[in-house]
C-alpha cells in the first residue's frame, strides 16, 4: 500500500499535477454564483428593467449643477433609446443603461468572467468582465457587501453609480457620474428621477 502511495505521488510530481490547482470549471461555478447574487440584488431576473420610461435630469461639465436639464426618455437596452419620438441611433450610453439595468448579464451572448477586485473611492469592489455581447470588453464592479453595481469601465470612460431606488421590484442606481479614464475627472452628471415600466412600446414610437 505504501509503495502505491509513493508511486502516485511520484506521478503527480513528474507530470506537474498539483491537487491544489483551481480547475477552470470551479472558476466558472464561482462566476455563475456571483452573477446570481448580483441579479438577486437587482430584484431578480424577472424584475429587471427591459422596456421603460424614465424622467431624468443631467448636466455636462466638471461639476454637478442642480437641478440640471430635464429629459424624458423611453429605453429598451441595448438597442433603443428614444427622446421624444427620435431614436438616438449609435449611442454608447445605451450600453451603459444595459449595464446598470443588469440586462447584459442575462444575455445568452454574454461571456462573463471574474476579474481582480479593486478599491474605488475607498470602497472594495468585486469585478466581472463581459465580452461576446459587447465590444470592447466591459468591466463591472460591485459592492462586496450587497452586490450592487458601483462602477462600470468601458471604452474611454468609467461610470460611478449610487443612490439605489426600487420600482416594481426592480432595484437600480438613480445617480451616475461619468469620468474620463485618462484624466480621472468627471464630465457628465445624470440622475434618474423616476421610472415607469412599460408593457409595450408606445404607439408613437417605432423600432
């Protein structure tokens, strides 16, 4: 019996196999578990916002200027965003909305993996990288204590989210500040004042 154990140990050594190596399927399982917690923190997959009207206020510049410019939008991320009856066309902000509504994490085309934690604004955050459904890759960072979205890094900007609210079972961050990644300085301030879930697209709008 001792000889058999010695032979097995020798084989593990010779072939470079370690019993403590983390298998790729273990990482995939951990990723799926983390995504489930994120979706639950957003109210659950059935409650995520997919078509909705939002009343907003916003301003561009380096400082928040209350109350900001008012706007009413109808959004169906990631493809559509109407202001009035005009669809915005190729607009990166659609992807940002898709991220904070968490829909990007439920898309079958999304390939999701855990990435290194970061500290942002003195907060420890856990991260996910999303590819497949978005190009270039998009990084999402979540509060470790409650799994709520705190930051998104995409293209040349990063977005900080705060002030969570709830509508019809869906939980969402009502405030967002956009920063330029190269300088780390803010340039856009956005606040969602109210949200209305829509069962169908309003008649005056067209996909």
